[in-house]
C-alpha cells in the first residue's frame, strides 16, 4: 500500500513519542512499513522535533550517529545519520534516572560548541574548526524506542538517531591547538576498563563528521547555529547501562566526563 505521508508520518511519529513517554518499546517501523525511505524517516523525526519545540523545549544542538565503519556495516549503510538535541536531554549533575530511559547505552564522544553559524553546502573540516568556539569531552547516552535495538537505518533516523541524553565535561579544548585525530579516549564501566578509541575513528576526523552534518542539514533547509553543541560521533562501541552503573570516559591529556545511573 503506498505511503500516505500526511497520515503515516503523524502516526509513526506519535508511535515513537508514545514509546518514549511510556518507556514501552515498539516494533521496528521499517518492518511494518517497508516502503519508507530515509527521506521519509527524517520527515518523521523532524515532525516530532517540531512538536517538542511547540511544547516549549529548546533545540541545543545536533548529534551524529553511525560514524564508525563497524556500525555502518551492522546496519548496511555507507553514511552517518543525525538527530536533534534538546535542553531536556542534557544531564546537569552526572546522575541519570534509569527509569526514564528504555534501553540506554553509553558512548564517549567529542562535542563541538559553535561560536558562529555553520551552513552548508560546501562546508569543510577547516570551516568547522574556524566556526568552533571549543571542543569538550562528552558522553552520549543513546537509547532506542525500538524493541531490543532491532533497528535499521530507517528506524534509527525516524527515532531521532536513537538519541537519549548527553553529558558535557568541564574541560574546554582549543581545536586550533589540539590534534583532534590523535585524541585517545578510554571508556570505563564501574571502574573497569572496557574499550577505547581515537579521534580518527570518527569518520577519519571528528571535524569531518561535523562538516558532513552541516552539509546534510542544508538539504533540509537547516543550519547549525551559534552556541549549539554537536556530538561528533562515538570513539568506540557503546556499553549497555543499568541502574547502579557508573561510566567514565577518560580523554588522554585533556580530561574526563562521568555519568551514573540510579
């Protein structure tokens, strides 16, 4: 049956939003709607974001997902995706109530904070550095409203790129004085070292990931704004989180950021 966009977008957006509010996951929307394309999935995502803004929430930035080759291969795609960050997603005190999330996972990332607008097309990694006020260590808590993380690219894009929450560290890094590609991050769970990665694991260069985002957003008539935060992509594999778990992302010679689930 052909997709009826005026109705189906609304229906699927509401389905995902209800799952988020109730913390009861739903089946993969791609399975029930095989005709949906990526452009449709972004339309569903943007519909929910517009509703959040109408309800009084503020867009604080964007996140980039699927920046690693391993994750792209897992979902059978050859490009990243993006989602929106809202003020209600930011963790202020390094404490997260596990009950507010469905099936969270933790990733270590670098966050870019912009000092001026950045609009595609044609944005380069140099343009990103020039537009960046500072880079800061961060943790992204990804989450999925799709049961058991049984997703493909359509599901994660429609679901706001599987966004959950994010934590920003205190150390501010000047990107002109730091080689972002060589920054090494080690991720610990309950004090135990689990995995690590370096900046070059993020699309070869975290700034390249942000440039991709700016250029892709231009296709939707959207630009990155001064003051926004951009989570540039995971350094290493995400770790599942449950109540009682504490995570620390340690960035060599830069600083660290923590989050605890209660």
